[in-house]
C-alpha cells in the first residue's frame, strides 16, 4: 500500500466516528448530512498537517492534464477532493448517485493515495456486497424491528450508499495502518 501507516494511524481515530455517523444517518434518513462531510474535511485539513506536514516532506512533481505541478503530498491529496467532486457533481446530475454520496466521496478522496486506487475499488466492491446483503437481510427479516422507522427500509430499490462508502474508508485506513508504507 502507498498510504503511510503513520498517516493512516493519525487519521483513523478521527475518521472512524464520522464514518459510523454517516453510515447510521444514511440508513436512518437516506441522507449524508453536510456537517458530517465538513467534519471529515476539517479532519483532513487539520490532522493532515500533522500526519503529512507540507513543510517537511518532499515535493512531488506531477501532471494535471497539460499543467505540470510540484506539490507536497498534502497538496496532492487536497487536489483529489477537487477532481472527485467534479466527477461526483456530473454523476449526481446524471442521476447516478446522490449529492451527499458525491460530497462524501470527494472529501474521502483526500485520504486515499492514488497508488492505492485499485485496492480501494476492491474494498469498495467487497463492502458494497456485504453491506447490501446485510441491509437486505435485515430489511426482510425480524431484524428490521430493531429500528423499525428507518427510511432505508421503505425506499424500494434505493440503498443507503453511505453505509458502503463510510465502511470502505474505514477499512482502507485500517488496512493502511497494518500494511501501509
């Protein structure tokens, strides 16, 4: 994995409660609240300065289309937010994903190293299969009585992707602590 294990260890204690909150509120209300997304962004902005100090690490060159840039790792990770937000806005406009999902993905992108993108897709796929199966199992069994008024039970084919997205970010950071560079 490309994510430094020290950075993942710094991020996880702050990100994990937000991920639990996002998963819970998305199942309960079928929405990812803006204050949770903002909190996740603030975690990266503040904790990222400690975990990935831009003034002490090497600056990496890279290309953004026709533009060549040299930025610290902290800056490249911030750039991930902007790129994923633009993609998320387009997907939301096409009706493929919700606005909260797009915003969460954009902010979560700051925590994901580009070299780990394929691993994140695998984690996302596995988390989606597990979360969807568990959610549908609970929806159609007596487990539903634990939280009978959740909005996600009554939305037909719609699924609370916050459960999957937040779970994937948490799993990625946990893997980053264990197997990171």
